[in-house]
C-alpha cells in the first residue's frame, strides 16, 4: 500500500502535466476551447479511483495466489520472460473483462464512468471506476497461473499495463502505419469510445489489438464517419461519484418497478441497456438517438467559478499527495477516515460544478467534518510535525471554501434559477 502510494505521488503530477500540455496544444494550435469543467471532472474521477485502490476497497472471490498454488502445471524461471508472460496474460484478461463490461448490464456499471465524457482526450483516460468491490474476473489470469507466474510479478506489471493505456486517449495522433496492426492506437481507441452505430462495442483490446482481430470485435476508424464520444444515455453530471453508480441505480429501480418476476432477475444479465418492456413504457429515460445532433452537457460556468474549481482541485491534489506520502504514519483506521473525507471534498465541489443549489449544504457538511477531524486529532493527521503552519492553512481553507460556495449558490446559481422561473412563467402566460 505504501509503495503504491509513493508511485502514485510520482505519477500524478506527470499525468496532470501531460493532460495540460495536450489541452494547451489544442488551444493554441487547433483553436479549440479549453472545456475546463469536463477536464476537471475527468481528473477528479482519477482521484476517486486511486484513493479507492490505495485503500484496498475490493476483494477477489478467487485469488490469483490460489490459482498459482493449486493449478500451476509449470514454473517459468524468473527471467525477462516471466514479465513478458505476465504482461501478455494481463492484456488477454483485460480484453475479456473489458468486453464483458460492455456486453452485460450489471458489469457495465463498473465501466460507464470511463466512457461518460463527451470529449476524447488524455483527461478522460483518468475516468476510472470506484464501483467494483468484488473482483469476479481473476480467472482470466489463468494462463499466467498455469505457468506459475508469481503473484508479485503480476503486482509489479499490472500498474505498468494500466499506465500504458493512457497515451492513446487523444484526437491529435492520426494513423500510425504498421503499428495499427500490432498495438492499440489512438485511432483504434477513438472507435471504442464512439457512440456511432458503426463503432459501438468495438476494439476492446488494451495494448495488443490482436485480441479484437482474433475474437471478431475489431473495427477500423472510417474516414467518412467521425467518432462522436460519450454514452447513449448521457450522465448529465460532472460528479464522478454519481456517475459511478448511476447505471446500477437505474437497474435497481427497473428491477423494483417491473411487474415481471422473470425480468426482475434477468435484467442484471441481459445485454447492456436492456430494460423490461413495462418499465420502458412507464419510465422512459433520455437516450441519444442521433449521435450527430445532440446537446453536450455543459452547464453555464463563469470564469470566476472555473477559477474557484481549479483552486478546489489543486487543494485536493495537495491533500491527496500528503495522504499517499504518509499512509504508514496515518495508519489504520485513520486512512479510511482520510479517504472518506477526500470523497466528501470531491462530491461537494463537483456538485457546485453541476450548479446544484444543494452544493452549499454538501460544502458545509464537508467543512464541519474537517473541523471535527482537526479537533479530535489536534492537527491534520500529524501534519504539524512536518509543516507547523499547515493545519491553520487547512482550517482557513474550510472557512474560505464555505464562503465562496455560498457566494456562488446565492448570487449565481439561485439568481439564475429565479430568472429562468420568471421567463418560463411569462412564456406560459403569453
């Protein structure tokens, strides 16, 4: 846990820097808009994913170590080959986990967050799941287990395999020639993220495109069909915590509402997007029918609000960095209190991004909890030993954050809502 936290403290600023470089490139050379809120929502989703991973909030019903111990038929010597085999095995497993996540209703919930952005850029690569608490797919690592690949090797290679999927989330790299036949390229992955009918549920491979070609899910990017990104049931929120459980909540509602007991059971295992007929009729939901003509989610946000969300994002970055650097010192159960508080920060400021008037309530709750933590511990999780002024700075942030959020809610969001109500009332009367 501590080692992974230190790795993430190195990786986080690198990923942030690359995301900003791509955005600046598009802004200066392509004259494209910055789309701050979408980018910050994506990077904030990255916070939630890595925090959950560091806390180890998931279990495997079938562990890799069990498979190696009981099912291994050969022991690969500890050479470079063991790492190559591990990498290929992870890629094979990743293909099937990815494919099933697209094809089965229940499993789509864990993956919807990754496709939820209506843009395609390096930032959206950071939209990763927090909704999986039980790992059901360890069995796909069976090829590595049969060859006796040590679990420690898998643990080393897995983060590298994940990080290697970051670079191809971009629209700025075109056809890559002969590499298109070997590895997953940006062109392949643009197809995967698209909602065009020609592209849906294609190109599930993660590093080697061969899996899609072997198992019949490959689709090249067509020159006359520009990809349109997102998901066919728009999430319509910047809040990554809501996005992570939105599809699951819909399944639960549909299972409860349908009159058919058969449908109550099979809805979880039907193809992604399937709903009982009686529920579709009574409870229709928004769906993009024409990918070339729909309004992207983009609530109004002033430059001042965007600046404030940047402040919130960067302050959270500082708290996350301290958390990862001091996991051993903070200890258990305090790491779970700290992690929970970080989730509360994320929920609060992304609700403000969504222009939800209740953002002030969430912000107030967050800051009260923050003050209670300082009161109970005497400082911010031992930070005074390293930075004597830091606890005062954090407490001051809680106060300022509440005041600024109150300003936006009362003088921007509620004012705007009042104007809209008046306009709609006048239209109705006329």
